C-alpha cells in the first residue's frame, strides 16, 4: 500500500489495514449514465480501516490524492457486499441499513494499462501497482463484511 494513502488516512483519524486499499469510482446505474461517467472519471481510494471503510478522492485535474474523506461506512452498518464482474471492471454493491452504494474497480489483470494502475503507481513511490496487488484480498475482505 502507498505510504501516502496510509498517512492521509491516519491524519484523518482512522486506522488503515495493511494491503486493504484499491482504487474505485462510483458505478453508473445504467447505460445513459455510463457515457458521462466515463468522461467525468472521478477516482477514489477505498481503504479498509479497523472499524470502517473510508473513501479518499483524487483531484480530477491534477490527479493528486485529496486529504478530504468523502465517505465513511462503519462496518456495523454494512448489511451485505456483492461483487459482479462487468466487462473489465468489478462492481461492488454495498448495502447499509439506509442506502446502497455501488462502486466499480478496474480488474487487476489490466489495471497496469488503465487509470487505476497509473494512480496506484503514482502514489506508491515506485513502479509497484498496489491496486493490482491488493485487489483480491480487499474484495475478499469486503464480501466477508456482509457475512457477519
């Protein structure tokens, strides 16, 4: 995991879990939303922490990681997590007591050629693609949250 991501998460007051972060976007609901979502391209780091999931946004213009936490989902509020592979992405559907959040993550196999790989390498301090390295473990850990 990127030390920058860990640093920002800790500064925000959360305890990040090692190797439990990936890069995601909000998933469009239908084909009509897919086209503008493609051009909008707002990416976030999804970081699993000791008691919650935290999303940190990337700045769209300059592509640096923002220190603002955009979403916090306490584990006790999560009722289910479902995964669905759609083309080259995995859609992550998180159901809470009051809402449904749909995120999409670029699959690990091609992430080196896509935005998630570029962002991961940019915030690794090396050529290590932590999104790819963390994908399987993070998705497995997410689905286990909904089974508690």
